[in-house]
């Protein structure tokens, strides 16, 4: 049972490959995110006991409620993989990835490719629910369709509800859109009104004001924030405050943001997810560049951060960056 829907409008941190690792989830939880979902993991990787794949399932008790997201197209194998994950990790739910647009997933009939084959999607979901649903809730994540000629999210939601799926997160774009254009919240709303299970809306929520607007003007039971949190993880705290009293907390200044960046670096190194310090900082370069969007002198900062190999280098860049006592200058820093 998904108890986090009983007394609140939960805000999820969206699963994003290479982004929402155990460290970033810890930080977003501290800032107010209600529900976590791991980066997607391959059911076949789990079945083969691949240690690299197992790393993606790591979470801490402080992050609960947290779900592990699986992708694949063989319901029997995915059901077995889900059993293994439950034995290892005891997550609060298993989430099925029926929305990923990435070619390497779609080419294996996983992710959003299943939106083109509703019988296979229903068969896959049913087998996983049969395998583990009595033990752990099963949820799903979809897009609104494969392309604009085949928007079928309301039908897919009804199918998944009939299969025993207990909640569905919907990204309001088609697979063919990728991340271009605008998320279609009218379709998300239609889905929420067509089923009795919770629907979590996802797409273009880049401010507390927009989140509140979606809560008040659609029938969704929760919201999911993805890319906006990469630059502005404080969006969770802002949203909580705005929903509670209609006021936004003070924006974090540059110094607070640099402190956050450095803490993220230290936690990432300690986690050993990416290897030693050098490899960890190399893996984090794009993340660090995203954090500094809107900083004074952001362009040269990004150039410097694109080459870092140690925490000491990041500290030096932070110490020498301009206007540490200023707020971010870019009005789009919340995006």
C-alpha cells in the first residue's frame, strides 16, 4: 500500500540515469523530496548478478519511501529480477520503466517501446505484479505515447490499473519528442480522471508556483520533478513552503550553493560509486557545470569545472569565483 498518498500531495524526485544516484537522492531528501526512485536498472543485469548493475539499486533507509526502477520486456524475467531486488534491498515499491526514450533501451523492446504494443505491456506488467505484488507494491512510469499520432496514455493507464499496478507516473511528452517541446498536462489530467489509482504528473515543473498550479488544476495525486532539480535541488524546499503557506523561502545565495556543490562532491567520493576521487570528479563534471548556471561569470566557471579531477580543484574554483555574497544573477536559475 502506498501510504505516502494518504495525507499529502507527495513530491517525487524523478529517476534520471547518471544523475539520481544514492548521493543526489540523499541531498534531495534533505531538501524535502518525499519519494525517491532509483536510476533504472536492467532486469537482465540483475539476473546475471552483475555488480555494476547492483550498484544502481543502492539506497539508504533515510531515503524511504524509495522504489527500485526496472526495465525490460520479458515479464517472467523481470518478475524474477524484482524478487531478487526485494530479497537484497526490501524497497518500498518496484517501479516499471515503460517510458524511457533512450535508443539503447527502446532497441531491446524496453522503456517506451512497450507503448506501441499494449498487449505486451499488459502481459509484462501482469507477470511482474503476479510475481511480487503480494509482497511489494508495483508502480509504473510511462510517457503519453510513442508519437503524436499514437497518444494512448489514458488507455495504457487503464490497462496497467487492471494489471494491478498501484500508481503511475506520467511524463507529458511522447517518446518521439524526447525532451523537446512542452509537456502535455491535459493528457496527464485525462489519465488521472480515467483511473482510480494515483497518477503522478511529470514534465516542465521548474518552480514551486507551477507545481501548485498543476496540483490545483489537474486531478493528479502527486508530482515528479526531474531536470529542474539538477540545477536547483532547493525546488523541493521551495515547493513545500509554497504549498504550506503560499510564500517562497529566501533563495540560496552563491556561497550556500557552492557549499552544497562541495558537499555533493565529498559525499560522491565517499560513496565510491564512480571509483576513486579522480574518476568521481570526472564523472561529476557535467553535474557541476549545471549547478553553476546563473552564477556570476558562469561561462569561465563551466570551462574550469569541465576539467576538474579533485575536490581541491573545485574548492579553489569556488574560492576564486566572483561575488560569493550575491544571489544567482540569471532569472532562469530555477529552471
